[in-house]
């Protein structure tokens, strides 16, 4: 799932995750953050100091959750997925963002979230199939699926894709 900022990506992503979980599927999700300097860690925190001291990674752990912070970002989507699935085995991976990594991959099904009519043509010409659907929050754009009113159409497309979807090799022995 990809699109520009404020195009409905998170709304669509959360609906799809909820739908898949209700079916009993194990879902792993990943969110690409477009801000180059974004970090969950902040200078001065203990975990920041651990990484600054040279640790390759550090865990933040509480009764509510565990977060792994790596000193270096993972630059390749397949490497990121391989690592993530080794930690959290999942049947389905839902990606929000990651357009540069997924747009031309014929193994990855895409949902395109748009804000303007012009984005329909822009994304269609640059994106390799399969495209499960295009959607928008704008009720004035009539040629795509409207969020949230027409979610059943997107969920049906996801279900049909999963019935026939090939397993995507993400391990070292592709």
C-alpha cells in the first residue's frame, strides 16, 4: 500500500490488518517513514546512549511492549522482511509505504492511495501489477474506491489475492 502523505494509507492498512486478524491470520506490518531524520529514539535517553556507545542494537522492554532499535537502518526490503519474520513469524505481511521498494516488484500486491485525479495516472504508469485497487478519501473522485464507504471492495480484492498469491521468497536462498 502506498501513496503520498494524507492519502489514507494508514486507514486502509489498519482495516486490512483487522480484517486479516479476524480471519485468524498472523499479520506482520511495516510502516515506512518518509522523514529522513525520524527515529523512535531521542538524544539523551538511556537507549540512545547505549547505541552511541557502540551497541549494534538495543531493546526497549516493558510489560506492555518490546522495541528493537538498530544502530544502522536496513537498506533492503527483503533483508528487513527476512529479519522481521525471523522474530515474528507471520502468514501475511502488510506494508504501508515502501513505494520505492515495492512499486516495480511483480510479486507484491499493491493498493494505491491517491489524493488527486492526477495521481491515478502518475502511479498507474509507474507501477507493475498486481494492483489490487486504487482508493481515495476524496468523495469527489469517482473513478476509484472510496475510503471508508467502499472498504468491502478492497477487502474482497485482498482475500482473492491471498487465495492465489505466490509465496514470496525472502530468505538468503531465493
